[in-house]
C-alpha cells in the first residue's frame, strides 16, 4: 500500500486497539497501516494525546469503515 495515498478510517487512543483493528481488517483481506507519533514507543502517552491512526488504501475505505462500525442494534443481529 502506498502510504502517501492511504486514508484514515479510524483513530484510537491506544496503539493496542489500533493494531487489533488492523488485524481484524486483515482477516477480511484489507491491508491497514497503524500510524502513531509516540517517539518510537518511548512516549506511549502521546498516543492518547495525539491519537493512533488506522489507514487503508482509498479503494478499501468504505468497506473498512463498514467492518469497523459499531453495531447499533444487537437485537437485529439476533433476528438474522
């Protein structure tokens, strides 16, 4: 994936959650990048302040957002 054209699909306050989301997208065939500015891991508290970005290629944006979207109505899922 070309990092210059990658699009942010979600922001997280913790790198662990961003990496879990990236792995989840990978199981769906979507390559994702986790981008943070935490001084190379030396200052992880910067993740909370600045956020950790999850980025994907432009063609995968809508699908990735749909996959990561929170479930609004759990009862609807039970009916399916």
